[in-house]
C-alpha cells in the first residue's frame, strides 16, 4: 500500500527556528500574560486601560470611526429627546452601539491585515471587504430601525 504524499516527512528538530517552540515548557507564562493583572481589580483596571487605548487608537487613526462616533452621539441625543416608547429607545441605542462595535472590529481586522502585509493580496482584499460589508449591514439596520421608529411617531 502506498504512503500518502508527505507521510515520511519528519520535523527537523535541529532547526534553531523550531527549537524554542519545542523546548519551551507550556507552563512558562508568555510575556503578554506577565503584563496583565492576574486577578481582582488590577485585572479589571488593566482591561479598562486597554479598552481606552483601543478607543483612542480607533478615534485617532480611523476617519470612519470618528464619523460613526459623532453620528451615533447625535442619534442617542435624538433618542433621548424624541417621544419614543422605551422599547424603541432601547432598540435604537442598541443599534447605535452595534454600529460602533462592528466598526471597532473592522478597524482591528484591517490593522491586522495591514500588519501582516501591505502588499495587495486577494485574501487581504476579501478580509477587508467582508469587514466593510458587515459595517454596511449594521448601518442599513440602523437606518431601517430609525425609519420605523420615526414612522411610529407620525401614527400618534
């Protein structure tokens, strides 16, 4: 019986590039793990600091995030000012937060792709386009919800 192609390839244990992976015990904490607070309020405060860093980075580097931030701030103020039912207000605020969340994820995805390589590649384009499509869908959702909410006011 014939062996599958590549079945007799063995890992090269003498390769220096592989040695650290093979000799480092799993119990050794990573550098990133050592920087994090390990428990309690220290961990919560560090996580909050990382989140603020993320907001600042997105606001400074992404025009789309800045535009969405200000748009959604205006929309949330409008939700407070307009006489919508509480459930409608909750849905509109949820959709506003969802659009910001998706933009943050899209920004992180784009940064990761750009970090990997700035060369044009079909897979990088797909990753960025899919993130953009997700943002488009959530903005379409936000628009539709606002149109429905506004139409409910004219029915009063």
